[in-house]
């Protein structure tokens, strides 16, 4: 049975993993101080903690199809409550909105007719329409994989804009102690690109070491 795989994993966690990290879990049992709110698609191929090599307690996760953040107060619900709690109560210093390649939701945005029988999914995808409207021209080839990537990137940018409509986010931005990041994860290549508002496009994420090296080179 497929669930047996999951149960075997749980057994290995209890037997091998938990005892090794007992002290971490003892601390986490009483409190959390996550370093970021990570909003990403529910797609099973994304493992935020594996991707960022973070431990339990470091990422406050919001998993939602299409990594969509409805504008406030148009759709009060789980996403807006998660944002309010992470940003307003836990005081995370960073929010990352992470889209990904081969996203079924983005394909659905390009072909809404196919999703018509799914009332909830169709309604939810309305929040991604601004990305489509911004990009689709009369001669656009909707089946072009490059266009799907462009839509995925634009959707992340639109969701970042929507984030700023949430009062808890807006207040922290005014205080200057919250940073917003837009990422796209390329599943097949293991690469993450990030939105540069200065360049108005997605660029490869530079690690802290790469940034320091560049700074050292410019000093010498
Ligand atoms: Zn997806």
C-alpha cells in the first residue's frame, strides 16, 4: 500500500532522526522563531526545507496551489491568516514567494476551459489572471515552454504586489524591517532565480559567499 512507504518513513524518523536531534526538538516543543515565511505551491515536487537546507523551526510554510496570495481583503482565508500570523505575530524578517517550473496551475491559467468543472480551482485561478493579462498578446504562443516560464515569473511578481496589500505586511514595510523576495525554482535543474526589481527580471540567486567574493574583488 502506498501509505506503507509513509509509515515506514515515520518509523525511521522515530528510530534514527528524532534521537539525533533530540535537543532541537526539545527547544522547538515550547517555541518557534522562524527566519522566513515561505509561500510556495502545494506541488509535491517542491521540498522547501530540502531546497534551502533549513531545519524544523526555520521556515514558516504556506503551501497553496499556484503560490497565490489574494489581494487583501478580497479573499480572507487561510493564506491571509497565515501571512498575518507570520508577519504580525512571529515577526519573520523575510517573506519568500516561490513559484516553480512545470506548474500545473500556471498551465491552467493558460487553459481555463479545461478546469471549468473544478469550481474551486477555477475561482482560485482568477487571482493569477493579472499575470496572464500582462503577458498575453494576440500573437502569443500559449504552448511555448518559454512563455510558461514567463507567466510563472510574472505570477510571482504579481503575488508579491498582492502581499503588500495585507495590512501586517504594509506596516512592517513602512517600519523597514521586512524584505520580500520572489523566487522561481527550476525543478529539473535544481536552480533558483530571484526577482531583481532593479533589473526588472529574474536572476540567479547569489549565495552569501558569492556576494562577499564580489564585494572583496571590488575593494581590491
Ligand atoms: Zn505549482
